[in-house]
């Protein structure tokens, strides 16, 4: 299989360089890596040219959905495309195991892996600590443990390109900037083409780097606007949307009373309130974050 790795990046020049270097140590190297930056300064060209793997920079509009779409448009030779976040460090056999999984299970169209540690839930994980976690990982049981999944986790998503090509599926660019839930929307639109699974043999660490992220205000607006938008599109159900919204709003209310350091709960709660008011006025729209 021809395997292309795609990385959309924004504001994480050094982290991206470390991630790309880490990818050159895969036991099964990618046939190419396509990187789409939000701005030219997101890329260290000198470090890029020194890598022992084919890395190409593609241009796209700013925003995770638009940048991933630019990558899809350039992945013309791929049988599989694996999207990694710019701060996700996969286990050294991630691509080898991905190829084995998709070759063996012809009805799988989307796969995601086990995140051994996720810095998104705290202050983040350093590259050194992430490598230590990967080195200390005993690995899964010999048998492949595959379970059904509603969607792939955005930091590590593997897709069968033939399934994407049927209807030229693309990430929804009406979910701008950080996107948020664009991975759910994309996966659910592929669900009719085959199975979406989580494999215990695909393993890695998500650094959860805090640079390049959306402001608390904008993210809070998206926490309300995006699930309702997806529900109106029909890619998720009302129960799913309400549960996601309710959990986030409750966390923001609680966190506004008791500070949580790096997480701007008060900014997120303010964004939640603006979104609810927009909903009552009939003007709720994910694109509104561009004006906040």
C-alpha cells in the first residue's frame, strides 16, 4: 500500500520539527509526508530538508479543515492517508500495524489508535517524556484487539482513500480555525462505506501542546455551535450533541468558580453564553468565531 502521512500545523514550529524527526524512525516509513502550515513561519525548512523521508509542503487556507483538505487534494497516489496532529508521537510500528490492519480487514475505512497518554487534559507532555512513555510501553496482547468506534480521535486518524474518493468527501470548512468535531463529521460521513474501528495495536502519545490553540472565547462558542451544526447536517444525533454540549458547559461553569490554570474556563463560558444567545436569536453559526 502507498501510505501518505498528513499533518496540518499552526504555530508549533519546533514541535513540528520534533514530530517529523520522530516519524523517520517508523519501521515502515511513509511513502511521503504532506505538511500544510497555516503560515510559512510554521515550517523550519532547514530541518525539513535534512530528513531521510519525502516531505512536501502544500498550501491551504488557515484552519484545520481547510489544511487537511489541501493535503487530501495532494495525496493523489495514496491508498491510505494517516492524519497525525503536529504534536502526536506514534509508536515506531504505528504505520506498519496500520498497513497490516487495512490489508487484512478489507471492510475497514477508518481506524484510530490507543493514546497511551494525552497531554490535552493537563499542562501537556514534553517530547522527552513522550518518548519515555513509548519506550516503556509493553505493547498490546498478541491478538489484535479491534473495537467499533463512533469516530477516529483527531490526533491519529487512518483512512482508506478509496472510501473517501467515492463521493470526494472533505472536511467541513464551515468549522473554521481549530475546527473542533470536524473529525467526527468526516468520519460519520464515511460510516456508510465500511467499519470505523479502534485498534489497540496502533499506539502513541498526544503531547497536548498549548501553542497554536483557539482562544477560550472562540472555543467556548464552538462548544455550542459546532455540535448543533452537525446535528442539523444529520451527521450526529440530537442526544449526542446535547450530551457533548451539556458536559462542556457544566465543566466551564465549575471551572469558572475554581481556576484550572492553563484552561480558560471563564473565556469558554462567555463563548458558551454568546452561542446560546445567538441560538435564541436564530443566528447561531460556527463561522461566527471569526468575528469574536
